[in-house]
C-alpha cells in the first residue's frame, strides 16, 4: 500500500474514482446513490472488490461478498473502513 494517509476522506475519494472508472461515468456520485441505477452489476462489483483488496491490502470474507454490501459508495467505504480500523464516522 502506498504511503497515503488513510482516513475516510481519502478512502472515499479512491472508491469514488474507482466506481466512476469501472462504470465509465462522469456522473456525480453521492454517498447514498444506488449504483445499480448507473449500471453496477455483480461483475463490476467483483472487479471493484479486487481493486479494493489490492489497494488496501485487505481481504473480504466470502460472507461479505453480497451485492447489497457494495450497492452504494457509503456501503463500500464503510466496509473498507471497518477492515482497516479507520473511523468511518469522521
């Protein structure tokens, strides 16, 4: 993992940029936007999971790999923050 300081804002920025790249959209992404409305599907979701695991050096348990756990920007960021022990409320 790079020497970037990890906090909720930096994680959110990375996740937002990855979602935009995977979905090939320039649409503004609010934290609670349902990503399925932008074309998110299980294939895209798994591609993002791989990116997140690589970037943040984390591993999601099989039980966590449910589509609804990655349905919004907020749900993704909260899950990553929990894995990293980063306070997602700040």
